[in-house]
C-alpha cells in the first residue's frame, strides 16, 4: 500500500467519524426543529441541550481533520472541489457558524422571543449544513467536478443526484441522532422520552432506508460507474448497511439499549466506505486517481508525523470525552 493509499484511508476514517458523531450532532438539531411548540417540545429540547453541550464543539474536530488531510495530501482535487462547489460549501460553513452561535446564545438568553429566534436559527442551520455537504458529495460522486476546477457553479450541485444524496444525508443524521437520543434517555432513566425518541428513530430509519434505495436508482441513471461498483465489488457493504439498519430498528422495537447504537453506526460506516471503495482508485471520477492527486513524498512524510501525533494525543482525548459523557461523569453546566 502506497503513502497515498494510506492517506486516503486515514482521510476516509475521518469522514466516517464525522458522519457518525457530527451527524448525530446535526440530527439533534433536526429533532429540535420538529419537537413542536414551547410547551410540547420543552422536555425533548432540554434533553438534547444536555446531551449536545459537552461534545458539540469536539465533534467539529473531525471536520477540521478532514480539511487538513484533504488539502495537504490531495491539494489539486481539494482545490477543484472548493472552486466548483464554492456556493454549497460556503452555505455549509455559514450553517456551522450560525448553528454554533445560536446554540450558545439560546442557552444564555432569558426572553422567550430571543430563545425562539436562536432556536430557530440553530434548527434551520442543522438542516442546511448536512444538506449542502450532501450536495457536494453528490457532485463528486456523479463526476461533475473536473480536475481543473472549472465545473458549473450551479448545476454541479443542483441536480437530481446531489439533491437526493443531500436529503439522504439529512435523514441519516436524523436517524442516528434519534438512536443515540433513545439510548441517552434510557441512560438518564426517562422512559417517556425513551419511547418518544424510539418512535422517531424507527420512522427515520425507515425513511433513510427508502431514500438509500432511491439513491441507488438515481446513481444507476446518473453515475453509472459508481452504481456498478456499489452493486458489484462493494455489494457486501451495501447489504451490510441494510442489515445493520434493519437490525437497529428491530433492536429498538425490542427495547435493546446498546445494540441499536452499534448497528446504526455500522450502517452509516458501511455506506461511507461502500462509496469510497466503489469509487477507488479515483478521487474525482473522470479526473484524478489517488496516486495522481497525491502531494509530494516529503509532504506525505510530514503528514504521517501529524497522523502519529493525532493518534497518540487527540483521538484518545476525544474518546475519553465521549466515554465520560456516556457515563454521565462530566460536570453539569451552570447558569
């Protein structure tokens, strides 16, 4: 395995981590949007605030990691994506900024009108960001980003494939968030909220599964090479994702606690790696391969040193944070 392949694998591991942890973060904002009015949605929103507060900033570490690896290891494809998809990427960045600011200000605001305003911005941005990121993924998957970065700034991401993948990503975020929130509700001993989020997890899982099937049909018509890879060499991962998704729903119906989280994470992981391996060895379909796009050998060597430092220092710290959070060992925030 070459240095370029190793860098691509590490990059995809970061994408997987962001899809799971960042996806659950965005998904909580989606359920915040759908929680209802002030009275009806008060308790679900309180739980979501309690669950998100310790980890929402840490989850964006994965996004920073992805960006650093992408522009360092594969600078030309990175530039092509950034140039062609400037509009959706700018909207996604705006959503991340607005979401974080609104989440913080809502907790500090006293007047109801201000809390409603900040809550609305937080919820809207939680939908906007994964939707835009999904359209960029669709632009890459369907080969609409040329190597020189001169793709159409509108049709590259406003097309059936991109919109389908964007909506699928939003539904996947809602699904994994509802599964995690079901487990959090049970851990905190709230049976009413456990049932509340279990119902939503089952519904979101069914919607995400239907959209994933529809996405395959869209890829068959619009991105045939990727479709052939998914139903060919990577079919086991597609099947694994479907089985994990169905298994998570069955486990939720039966009231299992930890199994749904594991299966939901595996379902998302299988989709992410199925896409990556089906597109391999191309970084941009019809453009660069991994080897062609790789940075010079010296840059790769320095990048691996950074990998090692992150593996020794940052990743264990994040894992410790998540573990302490799951065991309710972190101090509760004060007013």
